[in-house]
C-alpha cells in the first residue's frame, strides 16, 4: 500500500514527534498557585518499568504540600508521584502505595535550590532518595511491581485524573530545572555527576533534549544561579 503524505503526518502525530528543546541553563517558573498551570513531558516508554531514577532541582518558599513530578496512568493516578509534604518531608507514591522521608534540619535558614534524585528497583523494592547528593536511609515498597508505561507525566502539579484533576492547594509556586528520568537505578557516582550538572546518557527524560508542552501560566526563563563549574 502506498503511504500518502497525509498518513505519514498522522503517523508522526501518533508517534508524538513534537520538537524537543535543550533547556540547559533554563528553568520553568510557576509564578502563582493555580489548578491549570503545568508542564507535560513526553518520554519514550515502551515496556513496563521495573526500575527508574528521576532527578530534578526545585526552588520554592512554600510551606504547604505540592506535587513535583506526577506520573499518572489511566488505572493509577499515583503510579509515580514525588510530593513535597512540607519543607522537611518528601513522599514517594508508587503504584498507589507511599513512603515518606523526613529530612534532616538544614544548616542555616536560607532557602536554596534543592537537588533530588529518587530511584526504585522492583527486585528489592528499595527506594533511594538523594537530597543534594546525600542519600537518606533506604526504605522499600512495591517489591515485584512493574510500572505501566502508558503515562501522563506532569511537573508542578499532582494529577488526580489522567492528565488533569489538579488541586490549586497542591500546586507548585516556585521553579523547577534539570529534570531527568532513566529506566534504571543510578549509581552513587552517577547521582554525583547529575548533581554537578554533568551528563548521564540514555535518559528517558532529558532536560537537554526535552519533549514538553506547557499549559497555563508557566514561564521558561534563565535561572539566576550560576553553573558551579
Ligand atoms: C484551598 O485552600 C484554601 C485555604 O485553606 C481553601 O479555602 C480552599 O477551599 C482550598 N481549595 C481547594 C480547591 O481545595
């Protein structure tokens, strides 16, 4: 059968071949609380995930809870959810279950960018949360689980439906940068590289080649911080 230009166009649309962009030295600013501002990310997920690592940087003065990275499927809106409960606590939801991490009190009171890497491995169920290159004590959940690859991935909100259901009181007011996802658990050396803004290859979500779409009031802006190297 001959392939018409139209069917190629439709095929390209189905494959989600939208343009990608290098966002190095850029940040997404979420300037106000809102129930519609969000960044939607596309990732080439093809099979169930039995391990992953997500890394990102964020900056906020919020003391209430907010969604940072929300990976919803049609069956489970909290398939993966990285949620900041309060300035000293993170929660990771996975396949509907959850674990919490209480952070050590920070030295000094100044707020600053916080770098996170969170990983999970189905074989052990262990979750590793790295905050500014510091590994918190590991905890576990959903041993043996596989994450559904048909996902809607959102930054700055918590999805309570597939691709929506945002709650203004769980929205990020602040900034996000350097978002990456891999389909494996990064080693300590790799986390250190990512923290130092070096590249670790073969990511599913790549800040330097990002397939994204913003909705609502989100501003892509240069950051005020300087590269450390
Ligand atoms: C958000 O929080 C405010 C203050 O607590 C409350 O009045 C409002 O009803 C909440 N909105 C939603 C959608 O939950």
